[in-house]
């Protein structure tokens, strides 16, 4: 009876709350409070988020609460107090040192006394033998001082290196990560496949057999290519396991849904042609892979993938499972591959511009020489 009475009281309390005329206003306020908290929870679920951003997140939360319209002063004070309390439970020395040594922050927003405590911890950091001599502390202080001077100067100047470091953003792992991921996925040429293999490390040799649909300016991620590749075999020199190769069709692209969602897709499915018979020392394997990538936040993507592989021949199950698993897990390297491809393009553009400037400078010198020797000449 007592249990039923408690349940009844709870239902009545919930009913009273929902029927309250201010329920919608309170609900909107609660959602607005939870939104920045949810963003940080989602962000820090990733292992690739730098440790230095944890302290920065706790610094930013009170400001985000103050920006919520309709919050009273007491409510903001309560949320700020709770944030500080949670910070004391989560914070460790590594968070402070990481923030101190991150060139993007270099302890921005840290209270002076708190920063000095973190610096003292850094200066007294022990050597491999567990001790910290005075000479070692002096050396750390000198290196830290030099680092701060150079980091502040570099942040003011900007530049390519600092831009790449700051491209991670304050709200996520990588800006525009779906486009970055798909840029890493698409490799319609042999050179692009080689670049991808250098970062993903899943291919020993490859070839483009037939480009059916190639990326265009309007649809840069849409492609349909028939490929051949030889899988990387770490046991090839031992002759314990024969190398496998694949012939497969690979469609890629981005789907646009009516609700505004963008979903990238990447498929691989083995096919056979009479003209593509395997070599004598190679066994033809069969692969079926399907990957979908959906943007769930401004800087986060939800990944769904499934992969099956028939290695062919007599091979232990763990070998085929490893190959299929590596195909799935290679997704984590594709964003980095895309960033490196973009960086390579930027450097090539800078080199091309520099070459054109040097060429123009040489031409001006030659023209000046001919003018002095032969008088004015008409520029062609």
C-alpha cells in the first residue's frame, strides 16, 4: 500500500508540473542549459580531443550560461557554483599543464594564483629517476619562458602551422569533418590511392581498372571506380601466408535528405572479370564493405560500417577477421589523410606562386640588362 501511495504521489507531482502554465517556458530554459553541457559531453567522448581543452571547456561554461536569455541571477550563480564543483572532481594536474603548454591557450583565462601553482608543478617535474634537482628546475624554467615568448609571437603572427593547429576549433575535433572525411575517402586516381595508402596503411599495390564516374566540380565526392589492389601482407617474406588481392567496384558520394541531413557513403564490393585473373602466387579474396557517415553535430560525424571478407584458400579465421576489421577501422585515419592532402595542395600553391615571382624577377633583370646594353626595346 505504501509503495502504491508513493507512486501515486509521484504521478500527481509530474501531472502538476506538466499542467503548469509556465511548463513550456521552464522546459525551454532547461533545454538551453543542457545544450552546452551536451555538446561538451559528446565532444569529450572522443579520444582524439586534446587534454588541454578540458580546462578551457570549464572556463567557457559559465559564460555560455550567462548568455542564455531568461536566466535569473540566482540561477546563473547556482550553475556557476555547480560547474566549479564538477571541475574540482574532474580536474587533475595533467589538465592544467596541458592547457599551459598548448600554444592556442598558454593559460589564457587562468587565475594568476592557479597558474603559478601549475607552473610550480611543471618546474618541479621529476626526472626519470624520480628526483628533480635545482639545475633541472632552472633548465625547465628557461625552456618554458622561451616557449611562452615564441608561442605568443607565433599566435600573433598566425601562419600555416598555427592555422592547422587552430583548425581543430573550440567546439569539436575537426572543422567540416564530413567533407574532410569524404575528401579522404575519394581516391579516383592511382596517385590519390598512393597518398591514401601512405596514411591508412592497408594497401601494398593498387591500380585503377576503369573509372566509370569521376568526381566533378558540382559533385566532388561522387565517384564510381573499378579497382584492383593487393592487400598488405606482413608475413609475405616468410611464405607462411599467401598474399591476397581484390578486384572490386567502389562507389562514393554524399546523399542529401529532405530534413537537411547529409550522409556520406562508401561501398566496396568484389566483382570478377575474365581479364582480371589472379597471379599464380596470389589468392583472390572477396570483400563486401559498406560505410555511412552522418553529421550529428557541427564537428562530429556518426559512423556506421559493416564488412565481410572471404579470404580464399586455407587461412585461419583470425587473419580474415583482422583484414575486415582493418577495413572498418581505417575510417579513423581518413580525416587526417584529407588534412594532409589539403596541406600538400597549399604548399604546392605556395611553391608555384614563389616560382612565378622568381621567374618574373629574373625576367625583369634580363630586360633591364638588355635596355642598358641595347637601349629601349619593346616588351613582348
